[in-house]
């Protein structure tokens, strides 16, 4: 019946309708509901053509339901005589894509009732749709299973499909295993590259730290040499100061002698009347002492200037010593920091080397897994070849089944 409907649609330039198990069931339910009630049951939200009293075995133009649904109503539509046209329009509707057909027998008044239901592609009952040939083959297989009359070709098909499903399942597992191993291998290789970069960076840090230590040690050595030179100059300046101090002591002694001589002069002046002769002698002594004093005064000025110059030299050398001491301390601090940085870089290098070793070990493991996965790949190729062979077997079986369907007598309930 559905083939007849599709032939009529092709004559009208419309696509063939497909079949849904849900709509087949609905058509049968509504045919049964309308056996004794000459009306639509309206149990489901689908379009429906109903007919009563036609011969169930009749073909087109020989008393079948399409005589009324299509032939008569098409004439009504073309002549616009006011007759019924709804069944005809359901059959040729371009928005209708899925159908179902049911037959109710033993009607009390008409013996037989025919129900064909229709829906568009978005209807909730338009699911798991098939072509008429696909639906007929599936139904015949189901019918054969129920009745125990499965042809050997169907059994071979079922076995081939089961084997294909198993192969496809194994193929999926092997593909997943290969993908997992390949991902793990890639991750391990990336981890190794990262670890190698870290080791290289750590080696560079160690080299930089060693250079910093060397530079700091050189600066410390230079500062220590400059300190030794400044210390020697400082000692010389102290010796010069000591010599000046000794000159000052000598000046003080001469000055004391002058004061004594002046006192002698004064005493001599007190007795000048009585001792004229002694006065001249005293004046001679005084003159001699005055010469000495004048010379000492000149030496005192020179000594003071020498002391001041020596003190300035001492101060200058002391400032140099202080500056070099500060530089030595700064160099020592740099050396200490460079040593700390070197030790830290060494620790980092050791840690990165450990990480590199672990990454290398992990890469070895992943490489082994990758090689196993490569073996899976070869296994997959064999499975794919087997799948191809099974598909060819299934195609051959389907061709045989199609051929059998044309020769096996159809059961009345499956002649849809």
C-alpha cells in the first residue's frame, strides 16, 4: 500500500515517503479504533486517511482504497466540482515526509478498514525512519526470528554484523590505546625538552656565579694591595710626625736655656754697679743666647709648619685607609653574595639535573609505550582490512536478501 502511495507521489513530482515504526503502530491503532466507528479516533496529532469496505487484495483502479483517496478526489480537485479532496492532498503534500499504514479487519459493517497516517520530518513520531525496502527487510527479519523461520542468509548476515560490531569495538579500544600512548609520549618528550632547557639555564647561572666570584675575589685582592700601600704610607707619615715632635722637644729645651740666660742677665743688671766687668761678660753670653733663641724661633716656625704638613699627610693617608677599608668590606660583601648565588645556582643545577634524569626515564617508558602503540597501529590496519571484508560480505548478503524478498511470499500483516 505504501509503495502504491509512493508511486502516486512520484507521478505528482513529489519524493517518496519514508516509514516510521511509531507511525505504523499509530496507523494500526487508529484502524482498529475505527473498525466499528465510522470516524477518526483523533488519538494522535497526525494527519490520517481512512477508508472502509475496499478489497484488501485489490490493486490500484481495481477497488483498492486509493481509488477513492486519489483517483476520485484528484478528479474533484481538477474539476473543482465541490467534492472531497482532503485525502488526495494528504497523499501529494510536499511537506509530508513520513507515513505509516494499518488495516483493521472483521469490521461489523464493512469487513475491512484502512488507515494511512502522515507527518512532517519534525513530528515527535517521525523518528528512526527507513525507506519502504529497509522497513520491509527489517520486519521480515523480525518475523522470521519470531516464527523461527530465519533464512540462512539472514543468519549469516546477523553473524557478520555481530563480528563486525566486535571488530569495530576492538578497533575503538585499540585506537584509544594508541591515542593515549601517543599523547603520553608527546607529553614525556615535551617534559624532557623543558628539563633540558632548565639544565642549560642552570648551567649558565652556575657559570655566571663562578664569574661573579672570580671578579669579586680580584676586586678584594686589589683593595687589599691598595690597603697595604696606604698602610706603609701611614707608617712613614707617623715617623715624620715623630721627628717633628723630637725637634719641638729640642726647641723647648733651648727655650728653657734662653729663659735661664735672661734670668742671669737680670741678675747681672742688679749688680751692674759693682760688677761692670761681669756685665760685659753677661752681655756677651746674652748675645750668644739671643742668637740661639733667634735661630730656635726660626726652627720653631719651620717645625710647626712641618708638623702641620705632616698632620695633613697623616689625615690624607687615614682617609685613604678608611676608603680602602670600606671598599674591602664592600668587596667582601660582594664575594659573600656571589658565593651564596653560586651555591644556590649549584643547588638549582642539581635539582634540574634530577628532573632531567626523571624526564629521560619517563621518556624511555613512554617511548616503549609508543612503540607498543605503533604495534597497535599495525593491528588496527589488520582490523580495518577485516572490517572492509565484513562490509563486503554484508553487502553481498544484503543483495541476496533483497533477491529473496522478491521471491518469498509476503505475510498479509507485513504487506504495507
